[in-house]
């Protein structure tokens, strides 16, 4: 019954909804480039429903990475999603 009690809850940067940590994708920005979280530094979470909607997520990614290159961010996000699905 109390199995879900100890699951960490995190917030998606795009929709601001709270989800269990294991259902979110954890990313980070290094030098204005979007990367998978490598274990050090600041990171943020994106839910899977927001990852599908490109228009919804671009504003929050640009704010998080402090970058104006939205095409570069979107293409990198698509690469990360594709790599995540394959593994």
C-alpha cells in the first residue's frame, strides 16, 4: 500500500505538472547546448507528454538553456528522445 510513498516527485519545466521522477526525462544544459544529465551540475525534468509537443516545450528550453537558437535545441532534443527510445 505505501509503495508509492517514497517515490520522489519532480516538476516538468514546461507544463509545471508534478510527476514521479522515474516517469520524467532528466536533462541539463552545458554551454548553451542540451545534453542528457551526466551526474554533475544543475538539471531539469521534462515529462513525456511535453516532449511530443514541440511548440509547448521550446519556450521553456530556451529559458532553461539561456539560448536563442531554438532550431538547435529542438534538433538536439529529438536526438536525445531517439537515443532514449533505442536503449
